[in-house]
C-alpha cells in the first residue's frame, strides 16, 4: 500500500507543469542601448498573468512590450506608442480589461496637452496615431497625468494638472470610453476651484463613474494634502477636503483601495 501511495504521489507531481524561474538579474525588457537611456518606466497587468511594460526612450518617444508570466516576449517588435510626436514626458499606463493597456503622456509641444493611446493585447494601436487629447483647448501646460480605470468597464478616468490661472496649477479630470471618446465635456472639469497651486496628484477609481482624487495644496503657504470624491456631475467638495493640514509640509501622498 505504501508503494502504491508513493507512486500515485510521484505521478501527480509529474503531471504538474514545471515553472522556470526568471533569471537572477531579470530580463532585458528592451535592447535600445544604441538609442540612449530609457526612463519613465511603468508596468500594468494584462489580466492573464502577463505584463505590459511601457517606457520612454529611443528618441524621447514612448514604447511598449508585452511579456508572459515566464518572461517571454509576446510581440515581435517593441511598439512605439506615439509615432508622430517624439517630444513627450510624464508617462503612465493602466490596463484596459481586454489584455491591453491605456497609456497617457504629456505632449511637450506648443499644443501642451495630455494625450492617451490604447494598445491591444497583440500590440496594435487602437486610437489615432498621435493619441487622443483629453482636452480640446491647447496650451495649458498639463502635467502629472494619473490614470484610473473604471472598476467594471475599465473606461479610463485621468486626473491631471493644468496651468490655467496665470501660473497657478489646478487639478482637472476627464473620462474617455475605450474607443477614445471624451465623455466629460471638451476639457473635462476642475476637481478643485481654489485659487492656489495644486500638485503631486493622486487618485483611485471607486466605480465606473467616480473616483477619489487628491493633491498637495499650497493654500496655507505649505503643502497640505487635500482630496475629494468626483462624480460626472463634479466634485463633492469643490474646494477639496483637508486630509492632513498639520504644521509644516506633507509630501508624496498616495492612495490605496481597502
């Protein structure tokens, strides 16, 4: 009986596929060494145990590549996400719920807008070549895009800063569907109307149509942390709610779901 049990156990172990460890020093996500450095790197899950890596480099452009859970490259070539601009900054990404990703960046040209692009699980760009601007009005000096995919539909909400008050940075938000259509007006709307600079934006979607958005706020002369819940109708607290206004500055705020 003991031999039978041992044999059955060995057969059961033999039926489990072996999973190879990744190399001790990791894998090279891209081989652009001849094209200079890579920076602004981020990664999002593809929903099937893989990862889509996004980075900036190779002529100041945005690139993406997909890897499975064993570290195997899934696309024959790295995908250039912004084929026409080549002058970008502050890159971020989120999953699209269908094996792909939505990627956001700041367009550092005279237009100065946040743009989004969607890439599917096969590495195909689904929106126009230069991406979809989240605002129609150009030249507002955007920065710090924060992507927040909807909980069920994965339609992205994007919070970002805009220089719309003579050097005063304000926090705005826009939502797009997965076809790249702006859903919250031509330019989105302000998250906080207070006339003091806001920066270091953070956010988290809590449903398909609502998010908690926060920022560092200079209204008291030092950096305090403010936040508000945002719905399609606008923010719950138009001037934000003080999450921490202790003496001195509070820096580097972030948020996590419970």
